[in-house]
């Protein structure tokens, strides 16, 4: 009996409705703009309005997939996020309702900083391998937030990726070997009473780079492909220069030269969206398949990092004909549709994020996306579809 080929059949991107230029942030905080553009490799960050969050972005990312493929066969929705909107209820349940998915569906939220979308993808692959008639919707959605006026502020952002995992995928097959690595590190976390992440930036870079090698060694020990047989790499991009640091560490470890030029194309969306935690690695993949038309049959190394820390390195093989299934034009439209913010409005939006759930609330209708967070009643979050 031949093994079932399982992988990513469709992949769609969404982001928040506002955008801040990092040159404006640099002018405001007295930083040389080259530090953000070159040192961090970031140009812009997406910023959610008062009626946007991980649910509205996640549902917006998944909607085009539902339009193309319908909901038939989807029996699982995994929602991966660091920036959950409730301590108990999965953000995926709100999305399930907004998208009109069948009641015969399991829905759960997964958390491990920026890593959990990869755990979701692997779990999805396992479910589909067990029953190839089933499909799994994986959504990764996050709002990356740090304290105003902190060193981490320039590495904020917001975005979501939805992926349909199926048998005989049109975009990329997930290869079975995977390397994993866990180490308890206090590099980045978010206490239950904080809307901003707490971060030790320098330690986080060290922990990330240690995780690259830990996952790589496990990957190789389990029979994963050698570097020479991996054609492209996507690395988690908290800021896009981090991908270069990861690549250099891998090259030093293996004593080879790795082509850093090939990474540039993977940064196309993250440079403009900023950090989107769980979605970041898959935004790198989206940027790669949207921009490169010579990937059929090529193997892509995927490095996933979640502070705290858990890492995973696995590979995809891009499928023949994948170009017919990419959604680059839609992503460019979403990026272009964002409303530019000046610093004063950006700081206002940042300060307004904490909501007291004891008071009923109606949010201002600012978003032009297909879904809105409409407010709070009876301490519960309410959402609406705006394009129906
Ligand atoms: N022109 C060009 N480059 C410049 C420059 C200039 N004028 N000024 C500085 N730079 C360069 C620096 O040399 C440095 O580059 P190298 O690291 O290659 O040396 C880069 O710009 C950043 O400068 P600093 O190290 O001085 O920056 P910083 O200390 O102010 O903060 C940071 C950088 C630690 C990344 C901070 O933004 C931060 O804490 N961010 C959040 C944490 C984070 O993203 N960590 C990444 C790994 S953890 C992870 O991946 C999980 C996650 O998603 C959070």
C-alpha cells in the first residue's frame, strides 16, 4: 500500500486594516531609520483597529479558501495563536461560526508562542493521513504587541495565515521527517494580566539560534535531508534579518556556505506586516511561492521557533502546477488596502487595547474587512460578518 501524500492544498493571507511606516517611528523616537530598515529588515507594521483582532484576521484569511473549496470534508479547525482573546474559549469557535462551518467539526486553540501553527500543521497531517477523505483548516493569527517606547516596539505587527491541509495537496507536500527541540527559557512570555509581551530581546535571539541547531540535529538524526538537498529555506521572522542570522548559524554549524540571497524573497510580506508570531513562518512560505515560479519539485526547509522555547524543523516539497493555486495578488491587495497611521493615532490605538469586560461596549466601525469585532455584551465578545 502506498503512503498517503499529505500537505498544504491552499494557503491564504490576511492582515490588519492599518499600517505604520517604521521611518515615521524612527523619526518619532530619534532612531536612525537604517536601524529598522537594514538592521532589523523591517519597513512597516500592520496595526489592528478597534474592531479587529485575531478572530477577524483569521476568518478573513480563511474565507477565500472556503470560497474556492467549500467546507466539505473539513472536520477539524486548529487555531494557533499567542494573542488569544479568551482564557477558555478557542478563538476558532468564533471563526467556525463566522465562516458557517458544519457543526460536525472539532475546534481547538493551540498555544506555544510563535510555534503552535507548526504543531497544528503536523497534527493536521496526522489526521489526514489517518483518513485521507478529511480536511483540516489550520489558522495562525496574531497581534504582536510590546510596550510603547521599548526596543521591541519596532518588531510589532499583525497578520494571519489560513491553510487547508489535505491528501494530494496542490501546493506543497509535508515530508514525514521532522526535528524538534524544547528548552525552558525566559526569553519572551506574556503573563495573564498583560496585553503586551515581556521580552529579553538579546536572550531571545540566542535562544532562537540555539533552537535552530537543536532542531536541525534532531532532523538529521532522524534521517532528514542534508543541507545540499534542501533548495530553499523559510525561517520564522520576528524581524526579517533574523532569517539571515538563522541561516548563518546553520551554515557555520555545518561548515558550508549557504546562499543568503535566496532568503530575500521569503521576507516580502513580513517586511511590511511585521511580526505576526504564529503566522510569520507561513507568511514567509506564502511570499516564496507567490514570487518564485521555479519551485516545482523543490524541497523547502521550514524552521519554526516559539519562545519559551519550542522549535521544529521540517521540509515541504512544492508540487507541480502550484503556481495556479497561489494567491499573491489577493495578498498585495490586502496590503495596499491598509490605512496609513500617523504616530499619534498609532499610539492611541496601542493604548486602547486593554478592554474591561465588565462594561458593555460597541466598537467603532473602522475596519473594511469582511469580519468585525463589534464589541462586548454580558462580558462576551461579539463578532459580525460585514460583507454578507
Ligand atoms: N544602520 C544599520 N543597522 C543598524 C543601525 C544603523 N544605523 N543601528 C543598529 N543597527 C543594527 C544593529 O547592528 C543590529 O544588527 P545585528 O544584530 O546584526 O548586529 C540591529 O540593527 C538591531 O540593533 P540592536 O541590537 O541595537 O537593537 P535593539 O537592542 O534596540 O533591539 C531586538 C533589537 C532585540 C530584536 C528588539 O527589537 C526586540 O527585543 N524585539 C523583540 C524580540 C524578538 O523579536 N526576538 C527575536 C527572537 S525571539 C522570536 O523569534 C520569537 C518572537 O517572534 C518574538
